[in-house]
C-alpha cells in the first residue's frame, strides 16, 4: 500500500468544491487508490489534470 499526501493547493481546491457529493466522490477515490496499485493512482492523476 502506498500513501498519498495532499498538497495545500489540492486541499484548497477540494475545500472550495461547492458540491459535497462531488467532494465525497473525490475523497473516496483517493482513499481507494491508497489501497490499490500504482497504475490506478496514475489514472487518478490524469483525471485531475
């Protein structure tokens, strides 16, 4: 398992999301990626670009 450390810019972006459901989906995806392989983490990074 790998660990993901949020950057301050990401935390500000996440906190600024107006929709709590979307925020929950993003957080859930990040938590799942921590328990997953690196390939899935790279897919998440591409989604957030």
